[in-house]
C-alpha cells in the first residue's frame, strides 16, 4: 500500500499572505484556457472568433465557476445547514464547491456572453468545451495534493492502493463496520483506499481533453462538441464515483448511488440528446 505524501496545502507564503496549491491549480487551469483558446482562434477552430473576445469569455467563465460552484454546493449538498447559517455561504475559504453547480453557472455565464455578442449559445459552448478538461485535471490534482476527496476502501494488494493520513477519522469509522478493515487499520495504521482524485484527473481531465481536442479539430455541427463534453464528463464522473468515498454527511442515496452520480446522470442523458439533435441539424460551426 502506498502512503499519501501529505503535502503542505500552502505552496508559497510571504508574511501574512499564503498561496494554496488548490488556488494555484485554478490559476493554471485559467491560464491553459487562454493558451489553448488563443491557439484554437489562430487555427480558425472554429472560424469567426477574435483574440480580444477570449479575455471576456474567461471573465464570464470565472464568475460562473465561482458563483455556480458555491451555490451548487450549498443547494445540492448542505441546504439545511446553509439555510440555517446563511452567512456561512460567503465563507468560500472554508471549502465547498460543486462541479455540477459550477457547470450550471458557466452555462448561465455563456448564455449572457452569447446574448451580448449576438452569437448562438451552442456555438459559444462548442468553443469552450475542449478548453475545460485540462482545468478539471489540475483541479483534481489540487484535491490530491490536499489529500481530500479520497476514494473508498479497497484491498492493500491493489498495487496503487493508498493510505491517506487525512482520512484518519473516516478510517476509524469505517473499520467499525468491517472486521477485516479493523485488522488492516491495526496492521497499517490506515486503510487502503482508491486514489480516486487521480482517476478523475486522468479520465474527466486528460482523457476527455484528448477526445474533445481531437474531435474539435474538424468542423462539426453546432452543439455536437458540447453534447460530447456533457456525455463524456458525466460518464467519467459516474464511473469513478464507484471508487470515490461519498460525502460523510450524505452517504449513498437511492439505489446505492452517490450524489455525484445522480447529478451526472442528467448530463449523460442531455449530452446524448444534444449530440443526436445536433447531428440531425445542418448547421456547422
């Protein structure tokens, strides 16, 4: 069994100013968005975009990610707590962001951008879809560095199983439910878990980026790239969730699925429908 290195979550510190790894990962994601976006515009994929529009697009996207991600976490994961403590909604430094909420926030932001620039909504989302997965990849790397969102308990014979020192309380609670796990906890001091953050980094991050970037290299009908992104992300997230420890305050929901899986199912279905609908249309980007 491997042991998580237990990195210091603070990457740089100068006096009272501390820069966290997770914040740096967001910054890397935004910078890659600009770099790849500029490359796509210069290559004319798709045609009709100007470099000066990219900065505005990123600004709208950042607002959508932050506001949508936070509100999504509040509404999807802890509505009772935050409705009882409304001022805690603004304590973003304490953590709590939802990808699915951020996704909805970005869609709203892109709709506003499309309206203000007189573009078709799906033409905008088709442009940004291939630029997003690398940001997701580095976000999951940030989760791994922080030693958070670890996976479910697996067997120590799995070559890449990993013990997470930050999961000590979760390990102790889990061991009470399984005599075998109690033995492992005594033997190793921690339980072997799936490094699910790395699974997500490689699937919904790197793999999805390669698929979308290659697919978007040729002219496609409007909406197809967006549909492929929704389906691809939803499918990757749904599958990886089988190895990811569910939130302790939620556990598994109906049919033994996690909240992340229930939120991913609509993405899979909508992505398939959008891809099918776009394929029947005659409009190319």
